């Protein structure tokens, strides 16, 4: 609620808008930049979390490939798996960033 201008809050109160309308028409719109910022951070961490899960209990997947390559001292396979993981994380990050640029066009995006 801190990012919503006081004028809009007051306008919604004067027009006796329901809580649902205030949330969907005003508060959600002003929360979208923060939502996409959080999504960009979490999508990268999710890839790392999936790999750690495969380290612990996986029998297939890139985490398993890394562990297997490590036990066999197969550095090319291990680095190939790391590169694929980095590519997946980057692709997901840019997909979320692209969605944020399309859904939040009024926010200044810096490069």
C-alpha cells in the first residue's frame, strides 16, 4: 500500500469502491514492478534449488550429472552441465524480464 499514491486511495474511498476492486484496479497495478523484481530474483534461485534437490535425492537431471561427473573426475561433462544450468537460469530470467517489460510499460527499465 505504500507505493499507491494517497490521491488514488482517497479517490477509491470517496467512490466507495469495494476492497476487491481497490486491490485489483489500484494496488495490484502499483505492486507489479515489485512482483516482477522478486520474480527475477527467485527464478534464478529456483534453478539452483532444483540442482541442490537433485544433488540430495536425484537419480537423473543435471544435478545428478554433475555429481556423477565429479565422482568420475569428468571435468568436461561437469562444466557442460554448469553451462546448461546457467543458460536455463538466464533464459528464465530474460523471459520474466520480457514479461515485466510488456506488462509494466510505465516503469523505467534501466539496462
